[in-house]
């Protein structure tokens, strides 16, 4: 059995399903492929010794054919929007059953698929079933494949680490954290500068506030540290250096991997990046599962449904600039009632929409 998860985000989303596959089919070997080093690292962290982790092949016909012949999967699952025409065709030629799980399709991608239909229609036709997140995505995929089932969004089935409460207690014992804290997670160049400027405005109202900054990619850690040192004049510490957060520390740079949920849990409010720049927005459900009010920029096409659902419940705000970000954080901190209501709403949205793992497993069991 084979599951392809391109990057860390897809690995985290598919993790509950992978756990269920291991439980349901213990007699089968499970191979998880990734396209990025961070995705591979997350697989090793979550499933070391339980799955075989491999890097995905280049989408050339020869490389895909040789990889697929060696893999020979009985069932192959691809996540979200992973369309590899040569690889899909080569896996299909081995006789494997193919399923696209947690499938989504933006309007922009739909237009691209329609424009290059001679390439994408045969690729999407390789899937025996497409398990779409909702009716909107189901309708978009039906131009390319008639067997579409709605299974919900796996990201709602997030499972919190049982060690999380102990980790939070430990962080509080090591650092000065009894104060207002907000986090800007998965931020890109062009975003962290805005976030840092917003924190300067927030400090005027709450002088002891702490900002946690978590860059999206590890190669940006040094860049953000240099910016903080040269441009912001903030007192900041690096997580990688195990520096203690003191009362005068204003920014904590999370330059480490695999710890984001702990730091979401520490914060009162979460800004989720990839949304002030044209990256489509990253997953807002991780902080929501921890009951955190969420701020995001207007670039939300990768998670539009999730954002709309959270916003309708009162757990989410769209912010576009320094002033809106700062004002939103300040407003939450000035009103315990507003903060509590948004926190409860965020958690309820996640709880109400769970069940995608069970529905997806039903599709898999019918075809396995």
C-alpha cells in the first residue's frame, strides 16, 4: 500500500488516516512518499519503524516507470492536489487501484486543467475514485472523472499529541510566559516584516507582549534572525539556541522543526501565514483545534472553505496590513469575552466537522 504526501502539511493532514491504515491492514507494508525533505522528516518523526519512507520520483516517464515497477503497490493514495501525469499513468499500468484523497480543486487550478485538458484529463482519469472535501470540489472534478465521492477534509480530524499539556508546563517552567502572547506561524518573506511592524504597534498598548515568529521554511530562519537584529531593534531569542525567554524578551524566533503545535498552544491568538503573500494560505485548523482565534491575510484560496467556516462561527478575521493585524490582536486582548467566544468557536468548528478519516477509510475498504 502506498500514500503520497508532498510536504509536511500533507503529512500532518494524512497522519490520522495513515494511523488507521496501519491498524486496519497490519499485514501490508505501507510506503509513504514525499516530494520535500521536510515532508520526509515529518514521516520519520511520526511513523519511524512503522512505514517505509521514500522520496517521490521525478515526473518523467522513465523515472516514474522504474519507480512504479519497483513499488508495485496494490493501492496507491495521492493527497489533495498531487497530479503527476507520468507517475499516475505508470502506477496505473502496474494494475494498482488509485484514489485521490482529501481532494481539493481551486478555480485557478480548474482553469489550468481545462486549458491543458489533453494532459490533465487522462491523469485524473487514472483515479478509480476521487474523495473530494466538499460539494464544490466534487463539481469541479466531475469535468475530468465521474467517480467523485464527498468524504470531508482530513485536516479537521487533527489529533493532538497527548504529551502536549506536559510540554506546555515544561515551557512555562523554563521561560517567562505569564503575559500576553501571540504567534505568527508559517510566515514567508514579505509577511514577517509586516508581522514585526504590527508587533511594534502592539507593544505601545501592551509593553510586555511576546510575539512568537515561526517561518514557513527552515532556509529562512537565518534571514528572519538577521532582519530582527538589523531592522527591528527588538530583544529576541532563538529557540534553536535554547535561550531563555526573559521578561524583557519581545520576540521568540521558532527556528526549529516539529514544535509548532506547542507554540500554538502557548499563544492567545494565531496569525497563519502564506496569506499576505500569494501562497494561498496555510492550514488554520491546527490553531483552531487548540481553541485559538485566527487571523489570516486575504490570500486564502488553498483553504477558503475552512476560513469561511471559521469566520462564520466568529473564530476568524481577515487582515490585510500592519494596522489591521495590530488592531485585531489588541481588540482580543482588551476583551476577555471576545477572546473566549472566538476560542470556543474555533474549537467547536473543528469538532463538528470531524469524520473524514472514517469516510475515506470506507472508500478505501471498498476498493482494497
